[in-house]
C-alpha cells in the first residue's frame, strides 16, 4: 500500500494487465482474476491455469472466459480494509471488452464509506499494465488518488496498443471481433493490424498481405507516430517469445524507449487471440 497524506491507499487491477509477478510485487499491486471455463472445470486466470496450460487446452477445445467472481472482489476489498487500507484505486480492463468494470463498480458502491475509485482503462494487456505502473509510480511519489486518476486518463490518450494474429477464428468464436472486419480476404492472406480504439474496443488500424507484412505495417505506424518522443514500450506475444524479442529489438532501434517489457498474454486473453500473436503497446511519458 501507499501512504499518502495520512491515508493508506491500495492499487488494484485484474489479471488481464499482463504484468509479471515480480512487477506486481514491487509495487504491491493487488489483482483480481478473470475466469476460464473448460471441459476440465473452471479456473482463475493466471492463478490456477498458466499460459502454457491454456495453449494445450486450445488444441482440443475453445474455453470460455467470464468475469471475476464477485466474492473474489469483495473478499479482496475486505482484506485490504483489514490491513488498514483507507482508500482503493481499482483500474479495470476496458468496459468495451469485458463486463468486469461495471461489476466492480457496483461492488465498490457497497463498501461505503471506504472510497473505492474504479477507473475504466479502455484497454487491456500491457496497455492496462502500463497505466497501472504509471499509477503506482505516481502514488509512490505522493500524488493523491484524484491526481492519479486524472494522470491515468490523460496518459491513456497518448497510448497505442496493437496486435497481429495468425487467424481471426478465436476472436470470432469468442465474440470479441468488435469493429474488426469479419472477412478480410482469406484467399489473399490479408491480415488486419488490430488496435484498441478510444472507446476501448477492437478496430482495424491497417492491413498487410500475410503476417509479416501486417507486422511491418504495425511497426511503421508506431515509428511514425512516436518518432523522437520519450515512451514506455511493451511487446506482448502468444507463445512466441523469440519473435517477440526480435520485435522488441526493432522497436528499440527506432523509438526513444526509456523502458521496455516483453510479456506473454494472460490465458484469459490468449483464448480470444490464439497462439502466435505479436503486439506492441507504446505510451508517451507525460
């Protein structure tokens, strides 16, 4: 927790943030887990099923995702209160991609008079993760929760998060296709570069014929948009670490990145994107 003007403030997010355990522990960031349902049962994302285990499941079935258990959220809030927490800042996965934000907001209302500030990140994966890290650093520096919420919302407007996937099959079946075109020329191998727009839903940013050219189109958009600006960088992947490291090196050559993370996407996100995903999130430093 963070001690700010005589109050103990806790920072909470969800398992879709894709921050590793070391980073979560460094700032004492608490996490509520989304859930996955398979023929073998129901699992808490990252806690009870790993990325590798999820990709094995995908070989035989397409699991479903669901919101965190309400009792997991309320139990965490009660635990924080018992630890002396006076105020909570909870930054959630995009409301345009999950019902988590709305559920958490309703639960938070039941904990009055303890203030719980629930923020819709309008993004996910390391887009959410970078915003959570921004909040953690600002809280550590002594900024108030209100100041941090304003900073997070302003920082989100500087952020671009995109990814390229091998097939749209998983997005279609999972109902997450959003504004991405459902048919993008399968015979011509046209691949969309997908981004999370300002409303927090998926949309097509560019296209390329084949995975490599789509990846090139994605990279060029970042290099054009963020040329000369100090940024945070995150590269995400779906069981494709070696390719992700090559992409990281390319981005580091072209951008003024003051920090960089390479992270596998969490199981709850991998369900909707499948193996082989490569993506990048870049955020300006305000």
